[in-house]
C-alpha cells in the first residue's frame, strides 16, 4: 500500500513592494528661497552643500531627490530669483518707456540695498564667480540675463514705435546701456553703496535718455524766443 505524499505547503504570499525613497516632507518653495539667499550671499562656487542643506533645513539625500544636485538647485534658485524680481517690479506697465526704465532703476536701487536680503543682484554676483563652473550653470545665467534684457529692449522699442523716442533709436543698444548700469549698481551695492547713491546713479543714467522729438521741438522754440 502506497503512503500518501504530504500536501504541498501553500506558497508564501508576496509582500507588496514598497515605493523607493522617502516621501518629501518639507516645503520645497520655502527651502528654495533659503537656498537662493545662500547663493545670493556667497555665489555659486563658495556656497557649500552643508551651508545649503542647513539653511534649507533638509539633509543631502532630500536635496538630491528634489533638485538632482547642487547645480540643479542653483538653476531653480536663479529662476525663482528672476521671477520674484520681475513680479516685484512690473516696470513694463508704465505708460512711457522712460518711466518704465526709470522705475526699474529706482526699484532695483531699493532691492539691491535691502536690509533683510543679501546686497546686490544674485545673478550678477554669480556671474562674477562662475568662470570655472559647468556649462549648465553658465548657460542658465546667460539665458535668464538675456530674457531680462529682451524685456527691457521690448519696452524701449515700444517707446520708439509710439514716437516717444527718435525714430532712429537703437533699442538694443539702449537696453545694453541700462543693463550695464544695473550691473554696476549691483556691484556697488555689494561693496556697501547706499540706496541714495544708487538712486543718484540712476538719475545720472537717465540723463542719457534720447530726447523725444516733441520735447526737442519745445526746447528749440524756447531758445528761439
């Protein structure tokens, strides 16, 4: 008589697979703002990973999970910086191109010397300390600066098209001029310049503004009289 073979043991139930990594448990925007301030104060290369993570209140693995690496974090910080500055100073809404540029320079004089933020411009500071960084970092700085310059050029060109400036005015050259003034104001602020001195620089720069045809004719009439 054959002995009955023992019944096969039931297969073990497979445990559900757990998702890899840990859920993000920090405010990404707030952490990015804090990282932005570190980059703003120290520049890209001088900002250490330890300083960044301590300011953000997270550990390195969380930084890598959210932003990829230090470069990725810097790219997002620069984008956020430009977005905040543009949102705080909608200069293009001014009724005249001259008023728009004057407002931009005046607002930046305040922004660059604020007591509750690092002095100067994050992008300008970063561009002076990224000579040996990756092409990715240099490209984001160049791209964001080009966008800002294009917005300024477009507002000046609108002034030319509307007859506010002489017809032969080169909007691109004028935008480059005031872009250089802004960069100079940023560097001056970083070395301790006051808001008053930056506003004086802005006022001096505005004296280079091309005279509108209507204003020129009025000046000639006064001289003739």
